[in-house]
């Protein structure tokens, strides 16, 4: 009996002695980092985790990164270029900037080209436009986005790209979810990956688990030169209003954004309204023991 107690005692402290040097190293390394360095590490960790969790990248991919010139797209291009240098999976990165000639905003193409070149990525600049009077049912924001996307698809095909990377972050995903619920009566948003079989193209959103506030800080740390957007339609969008609602929710619960994100993969169908046929075969049956009624 005494021998067994001594063996357990020795085993416990032997494990502690073995593990403590490694944990001490990590703790010391973390303490040596500045706040900015810790932030950049967290962003890269979430970016890489997203790529793995949603299997956004495959061996041999050729990815076209959409670069508007804002903080999100510049961060996306930088992170994609960095990840393309790792051994697995091997993929290639290109960049594209679409200018809408009928919208008065300034785009510093020289800066964007130099930024991409510094990362070892080629940049293609396209010009297109849209007529907001052609379809009164669609908002100018929708028409602008649709025409930009169309130009990106055409360029991606010309360059042999099979994926297009977009710079939507977590706030964009959550705001779109709330907008669809509020204005469309649908529970859906922009997914991390969307395979568009009709166009033989896949859209990926590697920033989808990174908060906009973190990207703002990354922009400051990396000294991005942001483009000057003067869109005449941005004030008329409901998106900014819904962004305020999300911010309000976070004042009520600091975990609001993470809980809303988690809810998208935690659908409790038994606790939701369900239509039934005449025979009542699809009648509601509650069988979720963990449900809170």
C-alpha cells in the first residue's frame, strides 16, 4: 500500500517536472510579446483555423483574391500570401481590383500594385460600371456588388483560378444573418465556402472568424494606406443600422457575437415551428433532453 502511494506521488511530480519546462517556455514567450504582436498572432491563428475547419484550401488551388483597397481586403491578401508559402497545401495566389467607373471614389492603384508586389503577388485592375435605373427592384448596392462579382468571375476563369477569396469578416457574416432574419424571413448568411457549380467556381471567406475590430488594429499595426471611398449609396443601406444592433447586443452580452455564430451550427429543430401535412406525420416531437423550454 505504501509502495503504491509512493509510486503515485513520484509519478505525479515526474510528470510536472517533465511538462513544466515547455509550459514555462510558452508562458515566457507570450510575456515577451507586445500587445500588437499578440493581436497579430491571434489573427493568424484564427485565419489558419478557419482555413482548416472549413477546408478552404486544397493542393493545387489557384486563388484570386478580391482587393478593394480597404483594410479587410489588404489583410486578406497579406494572410493569403503568407499561407501560400507553407509546404501543405501548395496553392497559388493572384489579386484583382475592380473599379466602378460610375461611382466617385478614389483608388490608389499604384499603392495596391506595390503592396501586392511586395507580397510576391500579381495584381490585375479591371474597370466596369452599372446602371442603377435598369432594375428598380434591386438596390444600387446589390447591382454594384453583382457587377463586381461578375467581373471577378470572368477574370478568374481567364487566369485559370478555381477559387475566389473575399474579405468578409465575422461582423459581415453576423450582420447579414440578422438582416436575412429581419428582412427576408430566412435563417442564412454568407458561408465560409460556397461552391457555385453553375460557374465552376468556389467562393471562400477566410476572414469569417475574425472580428472587424481586430482587422482595424491590424491595419494600424501594418500601416495600410486605405482607399478613399465616397459611395453615394452607402448612407442609404440598412447594413449600418443592423451593425448598430449587433454592437448593442454586445453591450448586453460580451459573448453575443460568438453565441450568434455558434447558433448557426446548433439548430434545435425540435424547438422550432414546423409545418405538418394532413396526416400529421411531421408533428412536433420534443426529444432533446438538453433543451431549455
